[in-house]
C-alpha cells in the first residue's frame, strides 16, 4: 500500500536497440519516441509498426494499463502546463485562442506543411486516370505508356495513404496537446480560486468545461488547417477543370460558392443551439452531482421524485437544443452526400446548355477531381466551421473562468519571519483593525477585527450561529479579501474544516496527506484521535478506500480523520473549526485533552478552536466572542463570564457535562487504547470503494437495439434501413446514368430526356439524403435519451451501497463525457459508418459491373479485411474502455479537490495535488494516445490493400483494353480511387462507432444497478391514516451493512411508546445512527433479521415510498440543493408562503431571509455555500417543521453545529411543534436529550441501558 498520494513522474528513457524496447517494470518506454529517435527506424513510424507488440497482446488477452507504453516525452502534461504558465506570465490578459496560437503555433505550422504533398498526390490521381482512359480509348497509344500510368496511379495512392494518416495523427496529437495543457492549467488555477470565486461556479459547470468545452478546442486544433487547405485545393482543381472545359466550370463552382454562406448561416445557428445545450447540460450535471453528494438525505426525505423532475426537465431542454443542432447537421450531411451529384449536374448541365459534348475521359476526370473536393469542401470545411463556432463558445466559457480567477486572486496573508518585522515569532497571528469581504461584490463580512495571538497559546472562538466564526478562519487562511487594516500570520498552518473533508483514497492517504510516512508518529496520531477501534472495524484497516466526501463514514469518523490529518503534519498554527461537535462528549473530552489542550501533543503549538462546547472555556488561554462579524469581547475565561448570557450558557453546559461524564464512565472501555497498528495494514479485499468494472468483448447487441428502437420501435428501424438504401441507390444510379449518357453519340447526348432524368436523379438524391440524415439522428437521439433516463433512474433508486462504492467523479464521468459521446459523437459517426458502408457496397457493385475481372481479386480480400477489423477491435474496444476509466479518475480528483480547496491550500498542498493530477492526466494520455494511434495503424493497412486493388484494376484495364468500354473503365477506376480512402474510413468509422458504443454500454450498465427493494410496491399497503400513534418496536433486530461484515446492530429489543421523546447516546461507532438506518431501511433486507414494527405493522412489508413518507428527519450533515430557498424547504409545493415564513420565524431565520432581495426565491449556492453550516442546519429544522404531519421525527445530531442558545431554541421548537410526534434524538450534548422521556445507552451495537432520563 502506498504511504502517500504524491506521485513522482519520471521521464521516459530511450534505448539505442534496433528492436522495440520492453522494460521489465510496469511502464514501458514510449515506442514512438524510440522509433522517431533515428532515421533508420522511421519505417516503424510510417507503417505504425511500433504498435505491433501492444496489438498482439490485445489480440491474445484483455489489455491493462500496465501493458501500455509510458507517456511520450513529447506528450507529457507537465511540459505543456509549464508552457502555458510561462506564456500567461508574459501576457496575463491574453484570451484562450491567442494562447493556443502563441504556444502551439510552431507545432501547428509543421503539421500544416504535410498537406502540400498530400494535396499534390491527390490531384495527380485524376490526371493519371485520364491518361489510362485515353490509352484504352486510343489504340495508337502504346500499352507500356498505359502500364506506366497505372504504376504511377498505384504509387500516388500509396503516398496519399501514408501522408494522410501521418497528417491526421499529428493534427489529432496537436488537439490532444491543447486539451491536456488546458485541463491541467484549469485544475491548477482552480486550486488558487478563493472561496468567493467557487461560489460563482459549480461542479457541473467545471466538469463540462474540461470534458465538452476542451474537446471542442481539441477538435478545432486538429481541423484548423482545413480553413486554408480546402480553398487552396479548390483553386488548383478549378484551374485544371477550366483548362479542360472552360466556362461550364463556373457553373459547378457557383454551387460550391453558394454552399459557403449557407455553412456560415448554419454555423451561427449551431452556435446558438450549442449555447443552450451547454446551459442545460451544466444544470443537469450540477443537480446530479448534488444528488450524489447528498444521496442519503435524498432517500430519507423521499425526494427522488422531486429531483427526478428537475433532472428530466433539464435533460428535456438539453435534448431539444441537441435535436435542433442535429437537424442542421442532417442538412449538412445531406448536402455533403449529394454535393458531388449537384456540382456535376451544374457543370455538365452547363456544358449541355452551351452545346458542348464531353467525352467519358473528360467527364470522369472532372468527376474524380470534384470527388477529391467532396471531403475538404463539403465535410471537413463545414465541420471545421461548426467546430470553430463551438470553440468560440467554449473559449468564452474558459475565458470567463480564467477572468474569474484573475479578478479574485487569493489574499496572501502568510509570512515568513523577516528582519523587517518587529520580533516575528513562528506561530503568531497579528490582525489589526482589519475588515474582510468574500469579494468585491459582497458586503463586509468581518469588520474591525483586532486579534493578537501569541505563539503556543490556545484560543477559543465562540459565538452564536451565523456570527462569522468560520469566516474568521477563512480570513486567516487568506480566503477572504482584506479591504482595510493589516493581517499577518507567521508560520505554517494546519486546518480542520467544520464538515471534515475526505477525498477519494485510503484512510492512510487521507491522514498522511502527501507527507513521508512515519510509523511512530502515525500510531501516536491514531491513538490521540481515538481511531484504532474504528480502523479495526474495517476489514481492510487503514487500507480501506474511502469515497469522495466520506459518504461511507459517520460524521465522527470524518471529523477524527480530518483531525488526524492536521496532527500528522508539522505546522506552527492549528485551526480547528468545531471538529469535536461530531463526536460524543466523552470522546470529545479525551480528544481535547490528548490533542488540543495545553497537555496534549500540540501543547507547544498555536491552536485556535471554534466551539459551541462551552465546558472547554476554562482550558483556553484566551477567548474570543464573535457576534455578526465583529469581536464583541475577547480576553480570559473569567473576563468572558462577565457577560451574563455566556455565564448562564456555561453553567448549563458544565452541569450537563458532569452528568455526561459520569454516564460515559460507566459505559466506556479501553478499546481506544489498543495498540495493534500492524493489523491495520491488511489486504484491501473488502474495500468499500471498488475499482471501476471494465466490460470485456463486443458491445451487447441489445444495447445497439435500444438505440434504434426506443423512439419509434421496430417500424422506425425498418423505415430507416429502407431510406438509407434508397439514398445510396439514387446516388449510384445517377453516376451510372452519367456514364451511359457520355457513351452516346453527339446527337444522342443532345436529347433532353437524358438531362431531365439526370436532374431528377440528382434532386431525388439530395432530398432523400436530408430526410434519412434527420431521421437517423432523431432515432438515435431518442435512444440516447432513453439510456440517460434509465441510467439516472438506476442510480437515483439504487441502494446507498452503490454510492459508497463509486466515487462521485466516476459517476459524473458517465453523465458528462459518456452522455456527450452518445448525444453528439456517436450519432454522426454511426451515420457515417452506415452511409460509407453503403457507398463501399455501391463502389464494389459499380467496379464489378465495369471491370468484372476485378471481382476475382476483390472477393478473396474480403476475409482479410474482416480479420484485420477483428484483430484491431479486440484491442481498440479495450483501449477505449481504459481511456474511459482513466478519465473517471481525473474527474474524481477534480471533483474532490473542488470540495476541499480550503484544506488543500491551508496545508500548502497545491503543488502536490497538481503533480497527482498531472500523473492522472498522463495515465489517461497513455490510453487515449495508443487508442488514437491504433486507428491509424488499421487505416493505413486497409488503405494499402485498396491501393493494391486500384493498381491491379489499372493494370487489368490496360491488359484488357481491347475488350473494355472506355466509359465503363473511367467509371470503374474513378470508383476505385474513391474506394481507396473510403474503405478504410468506413472500417475505422465502424470501429469508432463500436468504441463509442462502450459509452452507451457504460451508461446502460448503470440502468441495471439493483434498486432498493420494494420502493413503490410492498407486500402490504398501510391504512390510510397510518400511523396514528407513532409506536415503535424493535424485536430481535440485527443489521449488517454488508454480508461479510460483523453486525452493526446485535439483537436489538426496544419499545418506544407513542409521542415519547427518546434520547440515544453512545460513543462513536456504538450503533446510534444504525438505528436510523434501520428505520429508514437504508440497508438491504437480506442483511437484516428480526422485526421493526410501527403501530403494529412490520416495516419490511411496506414499500419504501410508504415507509419514508411517514418519517421525518433533521440530519447530522445539512444538505441544501442549488435551487430556490423555497424549493429546499418544500420541493413538493405542499405549503403556503405563510407556512414557510412561520417555519423560518420559528428557527429565527426570518429576519435573515427577509434581507435577501428575492426572499423565498433566493438562489441557494451549490452545497448551500452562501449560508453558514449552522444556518443550513436551521433550514433543515424549518424543513422538518413544514413536514410535521409525520408522526415520527428522527434527529441525528441536529444541533451539533449550532451554539447553545440556538440549541435551546431548537429544543423549545421540538417540545412545542412536535408534541404529538414520537421523537428519537441522537446527541452528544446531554442538554439536548436531558428532557427526553427515556434514554437509550448503546455500545458495540447493543443497548446496554434503557431507562427514564
């Protein structure tokens, strides 16, 4: 097991051997670097033979990341990150496009040079075709000349194939460089964003930024040269055709020129729809992210239907924008497909009108030249314009993020000791008449703060809920803007956040936090934080992998792991934001004594503790009382007691603490003091977070069918097949008719019926092409939407076990990138595959009809084509899956880091996390790079095979010149030339389609997640007014969270009378929260035994919907969603405004909310970040008041994050508003439960005491 999460990246090494080097360790040096390091080995580069070892492995077995080559020294993420940073240091205000030009201009220029020889060999082919046809037509030309032209045609096609794949590889690689450079730069810039800036963005927005927006910039970088290459080639072709036929050339080119403004119009409309798509996609992903983070609360509140409606509404609007964009795309594809016929019609129709007679030699040379222009002018150029439009939008979004971070640079308040300071001492804090705000647009949060903390002192910070205690820590950490006064902090800081930040990694990684592992210190920290018993409860010990935000941990465990992280680091100043609120008072006392107090392991350090537990006040050297952002009083403990309300609150807590201490003394054990660290390093066989499953083999046929039958059923699929074939037939018949027309005599050619039939065929081709494109995309988008909805429903109604086992980033990857693939990439690629396949079939039929002998060569090669495709797909499918899973780890770290920004920065771990992120990017690059190259490997081999076919066809044409018709040969050879690139494109697109289908496969996987049993339908239906009393009975009840684990509840027998108020106490991990889990049935029924009865009805016989609708809860960790405040209080709109205001007044938030301009419609920021934790908790109490029709209320440490006065208010609310409800309260503060009818004392999953309070 790794001791820390910091990963050192070593550059690839190169060997001078003449065979591809293979290292014995996990990482192999990049074979491309080896091949390019010497001119002798460039044959490996041209033929892509350096990939052979990996493809051989992939053909024999499933590939893993260990099989992949190390990232190339030319593709290393850190290299491009440094280039971007260097450029922005010189030009800070430069926009995204200008940055790309400055940083990547040289690479872009070198890639562009490849296009000149590529265009030259492309144009040479129609000219050679003309000479071959002339040789057949003119018996006076010697046969050897024809053979030379045929050889020249073969050589030209081979050169075109080799140059084509090198160009597209290097342009795609350029796009990859742009993507990884900006991804890493955005992440690094994110780590410097102050909290005020993170409030202006969301996780969904940032996920879309690095997945969708950067993909657009990468695509633009790969295609940018088409903006000049396509017009350049068009000009050359124009000159050649003009020399051949003169003025009619203008008619054909007029059609081409008309397409340009049409494309620009479509591009503008596409950009509008793209903007809308992004907006709704952001909202959809943001909401899903919040559901994942607050999954337990969603289930307890039974909010699935309400949140489902929000996501479906966002998805509906997103899909609507995608469909509008797809309609434009369908028109473009129709124009592209029919463009050759339309241009031919304009050119040859113009010749016919002018009385010119064209021979087959002229017609098919011109047709072949126009065919060369079809891809650059009607596919590549429109696509580039489309991507350019999308990239402009993407760059604006990236610029907004960059400007956001530039405008709100984090305040630097940390200082090293220097001669300029008067008696600077490490650990001191000096704040002199300072005022702080969250940003330039925010009001002053902290005003006139005077605070001097001496090194080594213990300072207590107290105040009511919303008094800006956490804001003071944010100011010390430099998260807030200093607008006046002075703030100096001397030394390194360790920080424990109020909610306890946990990132996806092992428990040890969360504690060691990139520091070198010191076993002795580690054990001391575990002992001080009372973590030994918890670690032994995990089968994998401290090797247990935690999910993001620690959803598989209790609040106390998260707090103590965060505390252990702070203790493990060597700091001068320690900031503790109320971590003891999450543990019971006995454990809190022991942790305080052993860690924080003047007798603890930090006794010589500066310590600031925010707390509502006033019993610790006498222990502090200095106390600070905050009220509404100002220091009301500061001084010694005795000085604070001069304030009556503080004295009264302290005396109450002191009394309660004495009672609690006696109670805990009777139930406490020495379990915390066991020293068995060696047992912690166990094998991670039962780790909660599992590795992402990668499906093997071909994508299931059922997933393909779902895509095409979800919208219009089988009838839609049959109609689609018919119109696809009809379009190809119309196109080929038009060309055959043109061949037939050209073979006629001059008098016959002048007959109008030939031109009218040709006109009809061309118009039919165009109309059918647009109809089938639109229908195809519409059909597949219906399937994509169905897959999305099924996936969302799958995760929404899944058990908590699923959320605990899968990091948020992993799940968001499927809702973000994978959904983007099947929404926007798969439809066009799939359509292209089907269309190109039909075109290949048409080519084969036409060539066979023109030169039948070619079929003797073509038919035997088909099995070889199919074998090559199969050989390639075995590796490429797996490479695509590896690329997807490595992307998930990038998103997981991104999402986790966003939630822990203050902690990462407080520990000065930005560089460590950047290094870790770079390593994850490089791992992803290893998979995606090989995947890209494998496509070129296949494409070249397929092209070379069709080049041989073209060469042999040319030779046969000369050999059989006396028995063949010149027009038939011209038609056949022109189709052969088209087949050269078309066939490999078809096979590659079909492979890409199958690779993209792995995204559909991954999405479909989540639609089959086992859902919570009996959500809507139970064995029985409760009576209409059930429950009447609220009586609860546990009968021999046992509960385990997983089958392989020990029971968390062991033979519980408990009866709670109607309307009783029951308090539950016990040390952390005693099983208190498991009682609530059991009542809500959050665990699978198979892991429980015994009965829980509510008013005599066994809850296992009820549907979860019926059960959870009668339960009310105030959770330990408050969860708010980024919607209106009204929605957060009443998502089902059951309450009136008056009722909502009454609830807010009850929790003393009415005046706070009333100050907001939008009142109840005030937008809550992501995670409720525009409210304090205490205020969020009060909102949850108000939420419970509005649901007071429920007969049972459960409170899980509902007052942990509020001050004593607010706690008393909440207690009053409970006794006034919930007098007719059965209330069960888990609490660490005894005053919270001292007025309960009975107290339950729990230990190790058992009830040890149950009696009146």
